[in-house]
């Protein structure tokens, strides 16, 4: 009887260990070759938040002015194999076994969103995965909660939606081209400007750069229309200023603009999904 009880307990213990082992997720490192005289680049789908290299033999930096491109180079030739880990803003961990090669077969890597999510960040950080999702959600929204438009020469620029989540304001723009002449977009930008320009003084303007853009910002084909969603860092507009949304045609003259004041911006609706 006692032997049967002991055997049963041992079986349960082994089963528990097997279940725990199955619950663990192993992240297999990807082999990465770098060299001394050339720079390698890794493109990640989201902003790089943390980088750890296993050895000083590997030189690492983010590309100047770019948040999701990591540049690597060997500090010396024939260094022993080492490691590199990178965590991005969406909470994904990337692992590499870094090896020296005089002539790497691949100098530039680009990743899709296939990786193991093992980290999270505090609410003060911009969740880029959430921003990406929200832009896609708003792009599919057909209900308008605001309507500001400008139409010239058969082309229409319309602000049809304003939304907010956390510290991000989303602008849904509808672009229409009722002509047979394709519209090549030269600029589509956001500025905070003075309402009036005093004599002999320069106009004060501050550009608001999007965090993320969903949609085609290159061209509006003839007889078509499409939606573009811009994710902007949260802002309000000071007195005697306005938000200008400027659409300019490349090598053309069909330029359009919208003017928004605070009473419009504060109508941004919360995203409840």
C-alpha cells in the first residue's frame, strides 16, 4: 500500500514538472554576423527601448534621428562570440548570437512583428502597438464627429474625425480627387500658427510631427478617395493661435489647408475599445 502511495506521489510530481516545463517559452537567439570595416543595421517594427551587448567588442548605436534602427560594428577583428538583446516599445524581446565575420552574408535585417513578448512599460510611455491598432481602428470608422473641409480644383481635404487615447490625438482625414488628374502629395503637415501676422514681424509657427501615420500619403489617384489617420502627441492651442493642416501638391498648384482652433480640438472623442 505504502509503495503504491509513494509511486503515485512521484507520478504526480513528474507530471507537475512536465506541465511547468511546457509552460516555459524558450527564445531561440538568431545568429548575427558583423565585421570591422562595414556597418550592419537592424530594423525593428517599433521604437528601441533597451539594448544590452555581451561584450565591448560590439559597437552599438541607434541610427541618428531614427528610433527603430540599430547599427552595429565590430570594435576589433576575430572577437569571440557574444550576445545582444534588444527590447522594443511594444514589449518584444529580440536575442542574437553575435559572431565576427570578415564578409557577412547579410548586412541589413528587417523584422516583422514575429517575436516573443516578454516586457511591458509604464503608462507614461507611448504604447506604439496600441497606437498602431488605434490608427487602423479609426481608419475603418465611417461615422464623423467633426467636419472641416477645403475644396479646390476638384480636390477635397476633409477632417472627419478627432479621437484621443492616453496622450495621443488621432486625426482622421478624408482625401478626394474628383478629377482625372492624379494628385501627387508633396506635403501633408500640421502646424500651430499665429492667427494674425503683425507688420514687420515673422509668423511664428511650430510643426507637430506625427507619431504614426496610417494610409497612403504619396498619391490620390484620379476619381478616387481614401482615408489617412495621423497619430499626434497630445496638444492644445494657445490663445491667438490655430492648428493648420496643410496639403500641398508636388510640382503643382492645388494646395489646400484647414484651420482648427481649441474649440474643435477639445471635442476629440475617447477611444473606448
